[in-house]
């Protein structure tokens, strides 16, 4: 999707602020001798920004507005090395809430809803983002934060929560717990707003059917406000994103060139009105595509497909590039398996091996199912994995993100 003239004008304001602040990107622009841009061709010549640039700016090197205007910071969880600190001005906080309110509205949620928020609060952008958007909308927030399933279910019943905000892993855990306890008739949920990780169609169906609710995917990342920069509408034809606040391009992760709408690649985001920490051409490493054409809902906002994975999820096994989403696509074709799976990669006797664990109920022949799955996976990736079928419920469930790929070669 080519950048519009309105968006270009906004990018020029971001460029001016970055140059004035002299942050890492301001310096990049200075070195490249760029003061402003005047065409889409100029835009795609702007340098990218990477997570590493943001880490190197720790703690406050990204701050682009005067400190007197900064009201808050958030931080992304750093699994390796330093975290990334993102400063927000009051306008950034308000813009984020406006975008999030729009997300709730696209999901048909109103001020009469009661929204139970289970993602974490604190440095993390999740919980507070869901909360500010809900308050902007005027709904009643039940700010639970993560964990403590007993209390979650008690409040869900007593407060008659109508909307659940959570990760897909935790929504599945709650759905299974509600089934197990036989309390479904005391649950009033109508909708789920699910964020922060890639999830399969199968998992979506299981959560949706088990809780009897409509599900909405919310998109976002800490570096770019947080969750709330896009969501699907009731037609479920991809996530509309707010192109008055951000510009999204999709690039080929190897050649780094933009690809046409409809083609899969890496999501690259440019903020248009951010003050605390504007980012230009930020590489998210999330894989998706822009969906061409118009949505039946009539929204003017363009659409991103569901996140297909991350460029860094790619596993190199026996010299072959494999994405977890390819395995998931195969498992989707076997209705006798549950939504849960685990991939384990190890190196034995000089050879890589891939084991795939899947769950089923007791009514099928485990060995036969394993053989059929192994044959189908081979037809997609070119080599035969070891498939192990286990009883339903044996694979780990998580309150946060479920770890589905375990690479024992590097442990
Ligand atoms: Zn729509």
C-alpha cells in the first residue's frame, strides 16, 4: 500500500522532530543528509530501524520530546540483554486510548459492556492499554491482571463480565477450566479480544465454541504504542489498522524491498503522529500481508492478515527452512487432534531430528494417526518427522504464551 500525501506530510514532521532531538534515527538521517522527503520513492529510501537500535538507546535515548512533556515509559520484556524503553507524552497516551477505543467499537463492544482484563499491568503495555481504551469507551473495567484462575472465574461469574481480554493461551485455559467445572451457564461472556501471539484457526474455534463467544484479534507491539493499533471487524476478513496513526509496508525479509499488496512478508511500521519516541520504518519481524480490496463493513481503514509467524521463528532443520505455521497448517487438516502441539528439535548422532507431539482423545489409533500426520508433514517440508500422539490434556497449557517450539540443539 503506497504512502499517501497526507501520510508523507506527517512523516516529514516526525523526521524534523527526530533530527532536532539527535536520537539514533536523527543521526542516521543527518548522515544520509535527509531533511525531508517528497515522494513514495523517497520514503522507501529511508533507513530501517531495528530492535537493536532501540536496545542500544537504553535507557532514554529514544526520547524525542522534551522531558517536561513525557508522562510515562513502557518497556518491552527483554528475554536477552537490555529491554527497550519507550517514552510517551500525554498526547501519545491519549492517541493510544483513542485507537484502542476504536478497536473495541469495531468489535461491537459498547459502554454497557463489562470488560475483564487479564493481561499484565506494569512496565508491559498490555493491561493498561486494554484499560485506557475501555475507559475511553466508557465501559466498566474489571482489572484482574494475569493468573489466579479461581479468582478470575469467581469475578467473571459475580461481575457478569461480558468481554474477556486475554492471550489466546489463557483464553484456552479458562475455557477448559469452565468446561471442567461445569459452570458455563453462569458465564455471561459474549466477546473475547485476544492479543499478543500467533494462534491457529483450530484454537480459535475451540475457544469460541467452548465459551460460545465471538473472538477478535488485536494487533500491536510495545515499540509502536502497544496493543490496539489494529483489530478485525465482525466480517473477520483481516485486521483493520489505523492508517491515520501508523503507516504499514510489507517487505521481503531477505531483499528488504517492499512487496505488492497480497504478498506475504515482514511488517514494517512508521509512526505518523508520535511524540515521545517516533519510529520510522521499524522492522517488526512479524510476518503477514496486506489484504487487497475493500471489507464488506465499508471501513476506510486497510487490513492486515492474521500474523503468520515471525521471521525469527524460522527453524533450519536438516538444511531446510521450516516455519511453525507450516506444521500448524498440516495439523489443522486432522480434526481428531486438539489445538495444542509441541515441536522438539534435537541433534543426535550427527543428525537433526524433529519430533512433533500432538494430542487426541482415546477413540483413535495413536500409531495410525501418527503415521498419517508424518506423511502429510513430509509432503510439505520434504523430510519425515517423528510424530508422537499423546492423550488430550497432556501437553502444557500456559497463563501467558505457550512455548510450542523447543530447540534442544542450542540448550
Ligand atoms: Zn471490516
